[in-house]
C-alpha cells in the first residue's frame, strides 16, 4: 500500500519525506486555504519539488469547461501533478476528457460504490472514497472501502483505490488488510502509527538497565 500525505503544509511534507515513508501527496481546497495567502500553482510547484510521486491538486470550478481549463493549467506545473476532480456529472465528464488528453485524474468526494464504478468507467487514475466523513454521519466508511476493492478486483479498469479521509490508525490498518492501493494520511495519523506506549516503556527500561550496569 502506498502512503500519500494529506496536507498542503510544506513543513509536514518535508518531515514526512525525510522519514522516507511518503509516496505522494493529496491536497484539497480546504488544505490549501489553511496555508494562508499562498499562490495555488506556486504552492503545488513547491510541493512537487519535495515529493517526486503523484501530487493531487484539486480544481475549484463546478462546470466541465472550468475544470478542464484549471486541470490543464495545474497539470503544467510539474509532470507528477494529478488533477483532482469532484465526483459530479461535470467532474466525470472532465475526468474522461483529461484522461484522454493524457493527464491523470484523482476523482474525489466518493461516498458510494456506484460512484466508484462511474469514476473507473470515466478512466480515473485514482478513486478517493472518504472513509472518515461517512463515519461522521453514522455510516461505516470501511464497508464502502471493502465494497469498492471487491468490485474493482473483478475488472481490469486500472483505477487505483485511494483510501481518503482517514482519521486514525485503525482506518489505515484496515485499509491495508483489504488491499487498498493507496492510503492518504494527515501528518497526525502518520505520527500516531509510529507510537506504542510499550515501545516507549520498553526503551526507557532498556536504557535505564544499561546505565545502571555502569557501561
Ligand atoms: C483526500 O484527498 C482528502 O483531501 C481528505 O482525505 C479529506 O479528509 P477529511 O475528511 O479529514 O477532510
């Protein structure tokens, strides 16, 4: 399972890249907005300088023509840019067109298996089911992830399943057990994955025993 980091914060991206754990980056308009008054394309370019793998940059138009214009522009920023389009009628049309022009598209805001089938049929490079946001409304997001992986295994569509909106390590472990192609993680979740209280306790005990032994 590939690990993408779900952030537009350059410090977090640098730190995750330094850890050697990151294969790509996903951003969205909310994450970019959180970085303040940055220029969108320059910021995506800065991310692409840190990470060589796929970097998703989302369009903000709601009509196909606008998505195509924005998608073509942002894809010119760097060869590893993936255009992110929402799972709407216009987004699917834009996905098909951008894919035919040779761009990679990450179809985002997927909340049903039916939507995931359409994204694959439109030629998406990635489908992003939002696990945590389904949990937030009392549905089990991991059930959706399992359904999509099961359906995609029946065909040769070439669309990778990118588990998104992951909020804690259980989401990540379950996505890996199911065989998701990619998990995109906030920096906080990457840190949570490393931590275990018994690791800290065990290390403290080893170091204290070592010191006591006078070495
Ligand atoms: C994915 O590409 C999205 O940016 C992201 O995972 C959304 O996560 P959230 O629901 O925690 O905002």
